[in-house]
C-alpha cells in the first residue's frame, strides 16, 4: 500500500534525494526565517542557537547509535537526570559538603554509561524489546535522581564546571565545543571503528550479521553503554547550563532527541543514516524552535510541531518494502 | 502431555499465566490484612477501588493497544489535555464540556491509529509523536498553568465525586467501563478480530479481517478511555493541568503487563488488567505503609515493568528482539 507521503518520496527520486532532503529542509528553513525576521542571522542569535543545540546534539549522538541498530532508547530523560544529579551532588553544591570538582563530572559520565549498560544487559539477557526495557529504565533513573535530590532543586556551585556554560572560547560557550567534540567522537566511532560498523550491520540485518560471526549480544550491550556515555555528558552539560539539577531537568529531552534523529533521516528500521544526519536533524529542530520564538509563536506549541515533524519524517523515510508488519 | 513436569512449563502455560496475577493480588491483600488488621472492610476497599479507578480506566485503554501487539504512549498526554479542556470549558459550556473533552480523546486516538496504520509508523513512535502534539496543545491552551475549576464548575463535577449506595461514583464509572470493554472484547466482532490480529497478524489478514480498521478502532478506544480518565481526574482534583496525568503512564502500562497481558499481543484482556491495576494500587499503598520514599515509587514500577514483561512475553512471536 503506497500512501501519499510514500508516493511523494518515490516521486522525488528515492534514496539519493532522500539523503539530501534534511539538508534542503534546513537551508529552506533558515532562509524563510531570515526573511521573516533578519535578527535570525545576527551573530548573537547564532551563538544562542549553538548554545541551545549543545545538549540535544550530545543526546542525539547517543540515540543515533541505538536507532541505527533498529532499537530505541526511551531512557534518555532518566539517564540524563541521573548524570545531572550525580554531578550536582558530588561537585560543590548548596545541599551537602562534597567538592570533588572534575571527578564529579567523570562520575556522572560513568553513571550514565552504567545506566546504558544496564539497559543493554536487560534487553539482551532478559530478551525483551528495547522500548520496554528502556521504558522501565527511564522511570528507574527518574525515580533514583528525584529521590537523591529529595524532590527539590539543588544548585551547582563549582565554578569550573559552571564555566562549561559561562566561559567562551572563540566566541562560543565551552558547552558547544564539548558537544562538537561529542559529535567528532561519534563520527569516528561510527565510521572508523569495528563497533560502529557492527552496529550499522545489526541494523541492516541482524540475522546476517550473526551468521557473519559478529557477537550480536556484545555489540548491543556496548551500543547501549555508548549511548549512556553520551547521555551522561549531556547530563553534565545540562546541569552546567542550568546551574542546578531538579526533578524535571530531563523533561521534553527524549522528544527533542528522537525528533532530531528521525528528522535527520535515520530510519527507525535501522541500518540507514548516522551521526552526520543527526547533526542536521538537531540543527533543524533547534533552528525551528529558535525561529518560532523570533516569530512570536507560543513556545508551548513547539512540542506539537516536533510531534508532527516526527510523523512526517518517519512516514517519508520508512523503507516500507522491508516492513511487512508494523506494530 | 508425557513430558517432564517443570517450573518453566508451569510459567509458560496460558492458564497459569492468567492465574498468577490473581494469586499475587490475593496474597498481597492477605499480607496487608495481617500487617494492618481491618484493611479488608467495606470502607477501605471502597477507598482502594476509588483510588484505582483512574489508573484502571487508563490501563483498560492501553489494553486494547497492547492486545494488538502495539503500545500507546500518548495516554497521559490525552488525559491531561482532557482535564485542561474540561477545566477551561466548564464555565462557558456547562455540562457540554464533558462530551467535548472526551471527544478530544477520540480525535487524538483516531489520529494515533491513522498515523500508525496508514503511514505505517510503528505504534510506539506514532503515539510518542501524537503524545507530543497533544502535550503541546494542552500547554498552549492552558498557557502552561494549572487551571482551577471554580465554585460554579464544581457544582457540575460534583456528581463524579458523589457516592451511591455507599459506592463512590468513580468506582461505578470504572466498573461500567470495565464491563463494556470486557464485553466488547469478548462478544463483538471488533473484539474477536482485535485478539486475532494480536495473535497473528498475517493469519488475521489472510482470513479477511480488516486489520487496519481494527487497529484504528483500538487506538480510538484507548484515546476515549484516556480522556474519560482525565475528566474524572480533573473532577476529583478540581483542577486541570497539562502535566496532570504525566505520572500515570508507567503505572498504567505496568498494570496491563502485571495483569498478564503479553506485549506481544493476542493474549490477555480487561479482566486481567483490572487485577493488574489493583496490584499496582496495593503495591503503592503498601510502599507508603512500609515507609518507602514516595520518590522511589517510579523506580519500583520501572523494575516491576521490566520483570513483568520478561515473564509474560511470548518470544516465539518475535524473530529478532530489537
């Protein structure tokens, strides 16, 4: 059954055009917003744009590996809030006497990685679909962080960690450079390591990958741990940007990350797309959010627009020939 | 059956899978009765049922989606939107606000179903997306704030908080919903077809069942029930808010799975969900009773969800577990 979007996709020339579509959307979006409000291309606004893209970009890097593998990680918000909680509670803060400085950052990233590792173990060892395993982990992480924070907001007082958001290098906040570093790391992992190739192979066809002698279970666990690693970094950045951690630090992040990955052109069926697509996807989501604010559209409606974007992007990108049953 | 008797077999038998949650429920009730004698009286039980009502309505809706082998991650958003609409519209529309709020649930349930089926988007993504659409709308309509139902509006919601013959109205509403859903699944063409689709979609399709229509109806039902739950919640709390039901998504899904409905579809039903919802409710009361920190509830439910999925899932149905 070819429904309208499918037909449009075919009409527009199939795979090759499709891979360029996100970039075209991004360019058109930038041009339209600039025409409507020239303030958009002011340097100050572009820096603001880069700053608000930092956390979503880092998150989406991790999520990309999972989606390319054909799975999903719904624990984004839970893992992020655990990492943010760890960094705030271990670095100088207004709730306890800890002051471990950058060790707190390492601990937070480690905590994120462990959360991801558990997701991977639960998914592969208990043999349950990833969306259920990570749905459980989402709330386990959320419950843990809210419990540790005692249900209140705790301020981060460590100046050097706060500098991630406040200090600028070449005009951009350090958080943006960290996010770009995360992107570079993700790109290297995807294109130049065995793990990256195996993840892509599993997404393409898990049975064939298994028959080729790849230890699928180990790759899956490693991929979830890798995703948790990126979520951990994002948690640190989020805590540094907000200057605190609280119960709702993760709210809406899963949604933005999934939108970015999917809009970038990574197929939910797996095996197609990658971190470069996601970079463009993150920019589309951030530019649109920024543009809506510049155009005076209620920020509350953003989630609605993102939701519609997910639907449109997935409908356009799903490789329907491979999908006999959609559940 | 001349194979050896093993615990694994017992756990995998359909009959025992249906009975385990019930045994668990009875055991939990007995434990609480022993720990705090006087629990099993009419009054506390009525309170227990009343506190379970909203959860049960949400869970019954998701049961339809899960029975088909799908999932609905938009129920908390739909319920919150319904609560906002009720609170917002009561002053101007009066009693007409109830059907309007509930119809919004129908509309977004239909949207989820159509996106899922016609655009062939997996249900967890389709409903995650519609959930976002709905949350955005709820935030927009309410300006991001909770809306209190004023005195005049409270007169119109009073009937939901009333008691009839010693039974809270919410219990009667959820019982009615439970019975109608139970009958719909067991005795209507839609119900039988839904179970057939969940049990084996290609076979159901080959047998001439309109798979698409069945799925859309199921998601529409889930939307309506979520909206009713939102309306009842708003009436009980005398307020509507765009995040009112956010904490209920996980318990609702957990209730369905703990009750013994498999996420692989085709096995389970509303009666099991009723048992599951009561178990979740009692565990929640029990945690407060034992002194478990309220913030840890989410952790417990997350773990319970994973465990229940691992036990009830039918792995023979999924070629590759993604």
